[in-house]
C-alpha cells in the first residue's frame, strides 16, 4: 500500500517537472531569413502611448514582410524596462522617455545608440464640449476644476511637472495616475474636468475628449527612443522592424496619430 | 464572547490546535507529503526572492522616508475601516443566506461572489459608474449633498470593502452552516426572539468563523490595488495606499518597490499572527 502511494506521488511530481521543462523548449522566433528578408515572430515592447500607431505599423510590416508576425506588449515605459532588465524575451523596445531607455542601455541590454524616432507633447484633455470652459493651464487652478495628472515617476507626469513649472502654475490634482491612459480614462468617465495627456492620446480618443493646445507644452517635449535589444531572439526581424518604424511608411502612420518628427 | 464554546458545538476550526500529538505516531503518506512540500515551496519561494533581492544596506534610510509611513498608515486605517464595514453588512447577509429560506437564494449567493471573479480594475470602473460623479447614485449624492466619493479616503474604503466583503461572507456563511442549529432551536423553545437568539447564541457560536473571515477580509483589503487606483485614484496621504506606492515605486526604482513590499508584508504578517493567537486559537 505504501509503495503504491509513493509511486503515485512520484508520477505526479514527475509530471509536474516534465510540464515545467516543456515550456523552455519553446523557442518561437528563429529569425533566419529564408529568402533574404526578415521572418518569424518579432516581439515589440512599446510605451502605452504608442498603442494605436504601432498596432497599425505592425500590420503594415507583416504585409510588407510575409512570414513575419509582430507581437506587442504595451505598458508604461518603466514597467517594460523592468521586464526587459529581468530577462523578458523581447526583440525591440520603444520607450516614451530617454531616461527609461537609459535604464535598459545602462544594464547592457540595448544594442548601439537608441534612435529618437518621434516626439510627443502635452495637451489639456477635457470632456467633449469643454463644459468648464478651460482655455489655458491657469484655468486648471480655478476652484471646482478637478484635474488628473500622471504620477511624476512616469514620463507623462515628468513632462506635466516641467510644463507646469514653465508656466509658473501651481495646481493640486485630485489624482496622480499610473499611466497616461489612466489619466485619460478619468476624463472620459467624467470624474475629472481636465487632465494633461499626450496630444496623440487626446487625438486617439477624439470621440470623447477635446485636446486643448497650450504654449508651455513646448517646454516639455518627450523624445521617444527605439532600440534592438541585445538578447533579441530574432535579431534580423528586430532590425527590420526598427528600420520600418523610421521609414516613410512608418513616419506617415506616426504623424497621422499626432506625433512630431524628431 | 466565549470562544471555547465551539469545542462542544462542533464548529469547524480554521486552525486545528493539537493534531500533532495523535498523528506523530503514524507515518505521513508520501503521496501527501510531496505535493504539500511543493505547494509550500511554491508559496514561499517568491517571498525568499524578495528577501534575497532586498537592498539591505540602504534599508534604514528608505524606511524613514516620509512617504512610506504615510502610505502605511493610510493602508492600515482604510483596511481596518473596510473590514468594519464588511462586518456590519456582511455578517447579517451571511446569516440571511445561511438561515432564511427565500426565493432566489441561490442567485443571491452567486451574486455575492461576483467581486471575487471580477478583475479588480473592472470592479473599480463599476464602482465609478454607480458612485462616480456621473454615476447612478453618485450624481444624486453630488447634487443633493455635495458629497463626492472618488479621489477620497472614503472612496478607498469603499473600493476595498467591495473587493474584500465576499471573503467575509463566505467564511461566516460556512461557519453558520457548520454550526449546530439545535442551540438556536433550544433558545427559541425557551422563548427567545430571533434577534436575541442571534446576538446571544448564534454570534458566540460562530465567533471563530467571523474572526477568520474578518482576518481574510482585512488581508485582502490591505493588498487591494486595482479597484482602489481606478475608483479612488492615487494621491499621497489621501488615497495612496501601500500597494499603489509599491506600483509607482516600481516605475523608477525596483529596490524601493521591494522595500515597500517587505514593510507591507512584515506589518501585515505580524498583525495577523498576533490576532490569530488572540482570537482564533483557544488558550
């Protein structure tokens, strides 16, 4: 009886070990160019603010390079940088700030010097129709106007702090959101009257929010760097994707989304 | 509150006290021992990971940073208030589910567990749609009384209570169903009203179950992240609880995030261990 119990346990734990090992053999991307061009899976880690434009670029890239499959991981730049530095199997990293990119290159996980491929600046996002009549940064300090900013730890928050300092405006937000999409969704839900978000985010949600330009945002322009990662499982695919983002076709998509050329 | 009365009532104890004396003589089956060991390793290894990676040399400076204590105090306060709210509303609801036959009881029981399966972020949005400025109740609260719940400490308590209450209800309902109803029947035959029976017989009988449920509820509230940041936002001193502070620290400084996580772990495990000795195990 005892022997049988031991056997059952051994089989169960053996199975666990086997299934555990099975995962590691999953290479996925090979990246060996079959007919000269890139092929296989390309995994791109990109800042949340690139969601719409990179999704389009990814589809275009797959059409131009048959046999490729682009997979995205969109999140806050800093979270992505942490994942990459902890060994996530990514091919390309596109960050919303050079500071965040630096944490990856400093850890020795980048290749070459990251290229700045676009720039983005802030606008004031207000609910459609602008019920509180916000026209400039100073209007955000008036009583009864609730404002959401990004937390200073994330790029859009750092830019907001810089822009507010440039304008000499001191305001107390009701919340410091974890990323730009969080700040935007508070405007969409009508919980705040205004938020400082990227022009591209306001444009992507034009159905629900209006974006108001303000001059001080020129003092807080965000550069977006992109790089092929050192441990990229698909080097050839990664290089082709980075080149495509900087090509005329890639630029056209990014400009249409509201990004500025570097 | 005589906690030791459950010995006679046959309430299922969440924490058996002295089984080791009897079972020491028998051999533990290997078929149980191996998966149990794997299970323990699975739960404990991530904690070991935090401890190994912790920046021990800079720990003292990081602990004294002002934002840390503020977030910790807010976390402990809101989790405790949320637990009190859950006790006030959840115990009667659990009693209703366990003791009263009414049409649709199975549906109500399923509905109670909705916050368990709902991703917390979705729960936060659902709360906004009800208690938000444009929400069904929130809009009225705002216009009639000028009360707004999002972005306030009260909002944090509401978000935590929403996510944590099912843990309390399920624990208390389980205790009530496991409790011997003959004591309540005896009280009734002796002329006690239902309310008196509830306060003098039922509550003492299931006190350990309520304590266990409250501890689970408190622990869940303490770790709450998704519903809180969605419904109450993130502002230091007002709505930034420890999990939110950990998440934001992660954006820039992995070491700081690890320190914050360790503080939260040490404080909560200490409190839980102390309460466990006091409430759940008998002297």
